[in-house]
């Protein structure tokens, strides 16, 4: 399922494949630093991580109790 969602993301977001050496966020002193498509995919993955943590929290709260939910939703265990 993830490849299909990622393919949809690549269709929706404007991906610029040429390497930017003039813009300061993408380069450091005219040296390659970040690639825009990789950065967007990484941000999407971080959003997915937070969604999974929230869903795990709510599921644990429904199945068990609030203490178990907070323990399962603790980001220190996920990262």
C-alpha cells in the first residue's frame, strides 16, 4: 500500500529533480546538501509516523487504559 500512496504523493506534489545549488536551503556554499524530492518524501514519512503513533494511542486507550495508551504512544519508544 505504501508504494501506491507514495506514487500518489509524487503525482500531487511538485517534485523538482534538478539539483539546486543557488538556493540556500538546498545547498551549502554551492555544494549539494539536500535533494528536494528526498526531503518531501522524508517529511511525508514523518507525518505518517505521527499518524501511526496517534492511532496506536487511541487503540490502546480503547482496548486497555490511559496508562497503557500513553506508554504505547510515547515517541521515545518509536524513535
